[in-house]
C-alpha cells in the first residue's frame, strides 16, 4: 500500500511547499540585493528572514482553509488528489 495515496501524488506536498517558499522568498531576495548593493545594513537580512518564515507560515495556514484547499485541489495543489475535486451539485430544477 502506498503511504502517499491519500494526497494523490507523492510530489504534491513538495509543490505546495515550493509555491509557499517562492512567494515568501521575494522579500528575502529584495533584502539580499539591498545588502549586496550596500544600501542597507546586514541586519536587514535577519529581519527579512524572519519575515519570510512568518509569511510562509501564514501561507500554509491559508492553504489549510477548506475553501482555499478545495480551490487548490482543482489546480492540482490541494491536499486531495485532483480527481477528487468535484463541482458542487446543482439544485433540482422545478
């Protein structure tokens, strides 16, 4: 039995984490460029790294919201396999 069967693809969690890291990495990259260009003191890197970790945590929490997770499942990034993404049933026509 495949222990990864519950998420559909063994790489699905990795892709979700990479998406979070890329979004959270933007402030870090900006700070590194600023430090290298001698515009900001090196202490900015520590503060920016903390911010990136906080952003990544917030993104993980947002991705855990059921409505967001359902939307991500439709994109192939949800916690369930994409085949499990079903459209809500329509009310019966009268």
